[in-house]
């Protein structure tokens, strides 16, 4: 992918080095003490983002006990956080986010009539705080609708290579674009509507089905970005789409469950199967249109 000429985003918050955790690696370069309102909000966020609710509850519980004290305003810390990253993985994330901003700020108003409000990407190592609770590297990248930020431990790029066998800069860009896709859903008001529907869900399986639709839509929106970015900036190179397909396949619920327990349980899927994730990305890439990403129009979302 020709990303080095992309504009770097100003909406990067670099917290790496502030908390625990190892260094970055860029290949090739129970709820005791919490109010019921807090618990309900955390469960809703879990449904929407696919984050394990136990992790979010644990983070909120730690915060409630004072384990995460209210951060005092520190101009030096804020200035350092907003300094443009100079390392390979930081520059890559910043430039991909910059391109996502440039593309979505044009196509979202043109295709939906709604202006695009940029998200902020928080880079961290090991762990940090988010509006949705404690962020940990083991959670993988995620979008928090409560503070409108994307959280990324940049060591995830290395984990994609070593754990999932997925390599290539466009595979990593697809992951970032997927999370920004959740922000696009938030801007369009889709996440709020899904939250309301999930509150009324009659079973966990029904709630999971709604989560799958949201995740597949984010895959599709990543494809929409890729198509429009390539049309305007000639950003893709041979093999890039295959890299995205490999990534989508590697993180499909069916493949992950088979690797961890030897079999898949479709009713427990929260992100979609490998085939679904590949297909919805390609729906967005082939059309370049956000309207092609309506996963709620199909009978099963897939």
C-alpha cells in the first residue's frame, strides 16, 4: 500500500510508554461497588463493540475503587501525547487515519448527506483508560462510542503476524479502517439504534446477531474506504486486497473458535464468520457506496 504520501492525522493521542506493556512491533519496520446505571451502560457498550463485558466491568470496578485516579490536567503530558509519532508503527497509524479522514469527509456527505466528524485514535502499550473502561492489549483494537475514540495497542500489528499469520501493511490498514467504520456508524446514528434494539433482545443469541450485523457493516465500510481511497490516491498495490482477505479470514469467529476449542458455535458469534467478513468487505470495495453496507436488510445479516 502506498501510504507514506498520505497526510498524517492531527487526531492522534500517543499514550505509549505511560502504562505497562511491552514495546511496539511493526513487521517490516463480578461488579461489586458499581451502580446499576454504570453496569447497564457497560453491557450496552459490550454488545456494540464486542468487547468482553468482564473486561469492561473490571476496568470500571478498578476505577471505582480508585485504582485509576482522576487524571490531573498536565500541559506537558497533553503536549507530548499530541506530538506526531516518529516511529514506523506510529507514523503508519497516523497516516492511515489521516487518509480515512480525507476520504470519509468527502464521501459521507456526498453519499448520506451527513458531515463526517473525525474520531481520535489513542495509541498505547499494554493498557490505558478509555471511556468504556480499562483498555488492554489482549482486547485488540476497539472503538469506544462513549468517548468517540479508537484504541490501538500498536503491538497488535506484530501479533497479527505471529499469532494469526497475517502480514502486509494493507492488512493492518484494514483493521484500523474497520474500527473507524464503527465511528462512521456512530456518526450516522446506527450504533444508538442498535443499542436500543439490543436492550429489547429476548436472548443472548438475538443480541449476538445484532452485534454480527454491526461488525460486518464495519468490514463493509472499510471496503468502501479502500475503494474510494484507491480511486482518488491510487493507494493500493498488487496483493493488497488479498492481504485484507487474509486478515478477515484469520479473525472470523468460526476460525477463532475452532482454533481455541476445536469447534464453532454460530449462535455465539459476535463478529461474523471468515466467509462473511471477507464477503462484506468486498461488497464495500466493489461498490464504493455506504448503501451497499446495510447488513440489516438481509435475513441473517450475512
